[in-house]
C-alpha cells in the first residue's frame, strides 16, 4: 500500500496523489486532522512545476476492521489505509472532501506516500464511489504509470542537485524544463515516458543531465 512511511518518507519528494499528512485543514470538512491527497498530479501544478494554491484531499480516520468481502460489497464511500501508523485500520472518507492548502501541506508532517498499487486502489475506489463502475487497478496503472516514473525521476533529480545546495524549487523547475524541452517535432522526454520501451533511455538522460548540473556547480565554486 505504501512506498514509504514515517521516517522513510523522503522530504525532497514532490507532493503526489496518495500522500497522507497530519494536522491538515480541509475547507468545509475539518480544521485539523489526517488527510490524503486525491487529486491527479497533472492538475496539481501549473507552468514550471509551480504548485497550485490548493489540492483536493479527503479526511482520514480510524475504522473498525473489515473482511475483504466487506470492501467488495459495501463502504463505497471509503478507501482502506491499513497499517498507516500501526496495526489499526484507517480509511479515507470520500464524503469528506475539500480543498487543502499546498503551502500548509508543505509545512505539515507527511506520514506516508502511497505505492503505485496504493494509488491505483485509491483511484479505483474513488471512481467506484462516484460511478459504481469497478475499474481494474491494472487498467488504472496503464494510464498512470508514466506519472509514477516522472515523480521518481524528479525525486532522484532533486536529491542529486541538493548535494550542491540547489533547493527544491529550483531543482524541480530545472527538472520540468529539461523534461518538457522541445526535442523537435513536438517531441519531449516527458512524452517519451508514455512509451514503456523508451523509459530506460529517459532515465539515463535524466541521470546524466543532473550529474552535469552538479559538476558545473562544483567547477564554478
């Protein structure tokens, strides 16, 4: 369910779908409490990787344990978050949805980052809640997988540049500029990530470019 939890969460990782925070206010829902981001990553940001002022989030709370069949036949308005902070079951409540401030989120503890499967399950439950249409997580993965790749590449890029004192904002902007640069005929590395067979090449180019920036910064010192 989780890519990382607690102290394993990389503070350099960009805000992403499935991130769970504590002490979060959600407009019209809660003044403070646990929350999970449900907005699609493409709608969270504008130009140059600039975060929007608000993102959609839902309230998270404890819930009584349920068998697997219970999740298949009822509780359409909930998404399970087992083992979030311990052995107890937590759930995200789709009926308690609203906007959370991205500036506030950046200052709050991030308890967990969902794994690819965890995010796919979250999206599956959201669509099921809204439409009663059960879409396989594998189908969601096909539409979402290039975004996981981009987020991981951005995290690696930011970590690399952080070594020479380049802050998160500058690092992410440089990553966005590199990934979206026109390579001719409208082709970009970001578009290449949509092609599974091209992803390894994009990864290699991103690593090289980040190392070049680090090398140039050190030589300029």
